[in-house]
């Protein structure tokens, strides 16, 4: 009897696998509530790209430090020192969290998955070099590494290709603070997923279906995406859901240290501004930003744990 390739079975039965994952997720009410919360944050983040959000967040409406009031929507969370509505600054800051989470995740997952597959599949000196690399990166304290990367890139210019008159030209553009934070996070947060992918690939590289593919003359560039990657893709999804928490928190930490975003509303900037306001009894801006981060992180953690259980290969055939 011929052994079935797990990768092939997953690809051919992707609909049943997706239905099985959704069935396990939908059994828990807490998971569905957290999923709804994440979708709400995502919707607000997409709407915050509208110019009206940033305009309302930057426009003073009443006196300084107006306490929360039910009189109008703009005053539900009060105002800051310049009379700007805290609720609009909170909603507009969701855009920064969304951008950092999305692009930093793409960069870190791209690096981690690529290096993890190479280390696990090829082994030998390639595995030794990659293992040395992520061991070295993980040995440096995260805060010090982030500060060093942000400082080294902040204010620097990079060549950017542009087409003028049908010709390709390279113009120097200055790196934005948001871009430097995304790059710094992407270059430091890939270690965990690289270790997971490496260990999983080592488990699969000598399985019967991979050995049979090699014996049949299938080239390595075809084996990796067709046979190896589908069996480790669930780790990338889980890492994305759990890693989003650290990306949101990293922006707050860097802003609190004076290395974060200052030219647009963000949750980190709100907390940084509120550190002096608390001494004056102005608590609403700090509470609003902290609550927004706390609710999102709690929802992502619960959802990540539920995804890990639902996508566990050992539970795919279980009821």
C-alpha cells in the first residue's frame, strides 16, 4: 500500500481541512468573541486611512483637558492638552498598529520561514551558519538591539528607483520613523519562527513522500514549495496571530523611550503624552490607549491559542 503524502492530502482536501478548523474554532464562544474583536480592530484600522480620521484627530474642539462626557461623540473619552478629542486619536492610532503588524509580520515571517526551511532541509554547514545566526541574534537583549537598529537607520536616506522620461533614476529618500520601526521589528522577530520551521522541516525531510519525490528525480526547488511548505504553513499562521501582540507592544516601548512615532497619532504616543498628565489627575488618555492595547492583545492571544489547537495535525481527524 502506497503511503499518502500529507502535503498532497492537505492540498486536495483543503476545503475539508478549512471546514474542520472553522468547526473547532466555532465551538468556543470566547474564540468567536475574540475573532469579532480582531475584525472590529481591522475595520477601524482600514477606515482610519481616510483623511477625515487624521483631520479630526488633529483638530482641537474644546478646552484643554475636557473630561469624558456623553454630550457628543467627540467627548466620549475627553480631550488632551491641546483640546483634541482622545477618541479620534485612539481610532486614528489603529492605523499605525495595523501597518506595523502587517508589514513587520511579512518581513519577519519571510526571513524566518526561508532560513528555517533552508536550515532544516539542507542541514550541514548551512544549518550550522543559520543556527549560529539566530542564536547570536537571540542572545542580544531585545530592547538594546531594537534601539541600536532604530538609531542606526533613523534619518538615513536610501536610493529609491523612479522613472522619469522613460529612464530609470535613483533618488535619495529619507527613511520615515514608521519604516525604521517596521524594518527593525522584521530583523529581530524572525528568530522564533525560524526555530519552529527548522524543527518541523527536520521531521518531514526524511518522510516517505519526500524520499520518493527525490528518488523520482523531482528537483529541490519543486520539493520545498510542494511537499515541505504546506506541512509547515500552519506554524506561520499561528506565529502571525501571536506575533502581532509583540509588534503592537514594541511600538509603545519605543515611543516611551523617545524613538517612536511623533508625526501622527499612535497608541504609544498617547501613552507617552499621558505620563505627565497622570500627575495632574488627567487619566482618560492613558486609560483609553492602555485599554485598546490590552483588549487587542488579549483577543489575539486567545485567538492564537485556539488556532494552534484547531490546526494541530494530531487533531485534524478528531471530533
